[in-house]
C-alpha cells in the first residue's frame, strides 16, 4: 500500500508545473558618452529617458530565453551626456504549464526577474563613466504585458485575425 501511495505521489510531482531560472547573463552592453569631457562642465540636471523591450525565444521543449532590452539616454539640454544600451537575458525552464500561462510568464514574470540585474549593470557602467549613480525606478511588467495583449487584441479585431497567445512587449 505504501508503494501505491509513493507511486501516486511521484506521478503527481511529474505533472506539477516546474519553473526554474537556469542562467542570467548580459547578452549585449554598450556605453557612449559622445560629448565628454565638455559635458562634465555643465550643471548636472539631466533629462533621462528609458526605453524597454522584451523578446523571447524557445531554446528547447522546456527552455526559453527571455531578453530584456533597455536603452537609457541622459541629456543636458539637447546634448547627449550618455547613452547606455543593455540586453539582459536569462534562460528559464518552464515545464507542465498550461499554454495560457506561458505568455504572461515570458512577457511579465521573467522580465521582472531580469530587471534588477539590468538596473545594477546600468548603474555600474554609468558610475564608471564618471557620472552620478543612476538607480532606475521599478517597472510594472504586468501592466506593460496587459497593455500589449490589449493592443494585439484590438489590432486583431481590426484585421479580423486571431490574436497571438504571447505578444512581445514594447
């Protein structure tokens, strides 16, 4: 009887969804300070702009690569003080999840895990460029993903086509 219970427990574990972060890495990183050293003579009151994008691709049946791309531009008046571009990536194991959960995980949950690493890399490279530290504010990837889904649904209704299950966020 104990063997039957163990076998049942084993089969339940096999069907339970599994999620694991397998690797986090910087895929690409760029820093430019086109107006240095003159930019250091100006009073430091920058206008900072953040652009972000996420993409994902299937690596294997159970692994996905998610890439969070951030571009930070700091300007003093119209002069670019610095420009940082980073692609922070991760490989995620996802097994046993219903199809409808994969999209939100790839579009919101995984980028949310990657963001602190990208933020730290940006702060580090900006400081090494001799600029004041830059700590980016948190980003609500759930809201961004929900907006992307809504936008894709509206586009699909306008074109008469079916909406994709996991839209890319922009």
